[in-house]
C-alpha cells in the first residue's frame, strides 16, 4: 500500500491507572489447570503466582475484552466477572463511562477497541449513533477497474466554485476559475479552547502536518516552535485585525475569520483586502446556532469561499442552554446543505 494511504501508529501506554468495566475474580476452587490461559487470546490469565508456575496468577482485568470464554471453559466454574463499581462513577451527563473506556484504549494504540461481550440492542440510536455507513463493497483503498488498479480518492477541494462555465465561439474558456486548495483527507483539526501543555499543542500541529491537512489556530497561539508548520496552519483572526496580522497572512494558504454581523455587510471588500496582502482563501467560522442556515445562506450569496460551521466541543448546537434536544453537528450540516440546495447555491461554496 502506498505510504500516503497509510497512517502509522505506535502503542503509547498512558501514564495513569487504566479503567475497566468488568472485574475478573478467581475463586478458591481453582485447580490451577491452566485451561483459561489457552482459551484467552488477550492473555488475561497467566501462570506464576509468587513465581510458582504451578499456580495461576491473579487475572489481568486490564487486557480483558469481555468475551467470557474463560468463564465458560473453566471446568470448576472458578472464574467470575462482575461490574466494577468505580466504572459507574466516572463520566457525566454526556461523557458516559463507556465513552471513556473506548477513548482510553484508542488513545493508547490508535486502533478500534475489540469487545466480545456481544451487542443485542438496535444498530442505531440518537445523535452520532444514528450514522450508518455501509462499506461492504469498498474494503480497501484500491479497486480493480477497467483501467487496472485504481485508487479511491479521499481528497477534498476547498474554495469557491463556479455553478457553470462560459466559453466563446471558439471554445475558449471565458470564466475565471477560483483558486482552490486540495487536502488529501476530509479532516481539518480545530484546536481545543482549553489550556493544553506545550507538548500536546505541538503534537496536534505535527499531526496535521504529517497528514498533510490543516489546523485552525488562534493567531496569538502561533509561536516560534510551530512556525515551521505554517503551510498546515490556518490562523484565526478578527476581521478588525487583518492589518495587524498582515505578516502572518503572507506566510499561510488560508485564514479564518470569526463571523459577526458587521463582517457579513463588508465581506466582499474584506476578502479583496486579504487577497491584496496574499492570495489566500478565507474561511468564515459561524457558530452552529439555531439560525445558522440563514447566516450560511447569506454568506454564500455574499461570495464566501469556505464556511466553517462550528458546534460546541460535544458536536452539538450552540444555543447557550443545556437542552439535550439540541441538534448535533451531522444534523446541522444536513440542514445547512438542504438550505443551500433550496437556494441553488450549494455547489458554489465549501462547507466545513
């Protein structure tokens, strides 16, 4: 597989106690037969209690993936699994304990966690759980087509598009094609608002550079230690600070502006001002509020190149309340998409 289609990940154990959902306990009726060591592919059971290989060590709950095979295969029924009480006490109204367990394991090895306990509920639920992707016919990033081996492109073109092309009587193109930028994967990093350690900050920027995509970063947070990654950084500035950050604009490919009503009324002139500094693309960041569809439509009709619909850190609508019925990002994007289709301008603007 070509290198550009592969993301290299390595195991990075977290420097803290691991959390787990179930606890395995070995009863006194264990006869140390070792059958559990043979049936457990995750090595939750090993010999060597106190250095004595004739006895079974205590089960390693951390690596258990809840397949229950050791419970079923034990000839004496000496193994028990029970729900860990501490597990139920972590999390909150949104970040449930199961989410923490999944994210924790993914953060260690970059892989989708394996679980064998079985799932007998519905295959979809509220929010992001209602997303259902069928990739049964696309099982690898290549396919055998009529022209031989073909690669399935995941690249995305950012920027303003024309809804039609004009030609003269000789067939020469008259339309002026807008500038665009391609990124190889449909992912752009957005920096968290919370204070993070310098090492984590640099790691996120390096991740964007490694994947050849971009990261939106406040202009005030762009320090000397990450300036070598300017090709992959999108500085976020106020529309009133364009002149102040002109040197920064000259060193990037895209710049992001926070939406205001004042910006909407002056957008064409502001974009022209930015392009005189450097021929960059301008992203307008719009909070995912209740009326975001109206705002996006007005921006698109005013000539916006790229519009970034920004939900809160949970991927939910920003309406200043704790209402659990707020729309999620996927539903907001769908509503914005349908509004632009209705206005017949969807293909002219990039929505993030």
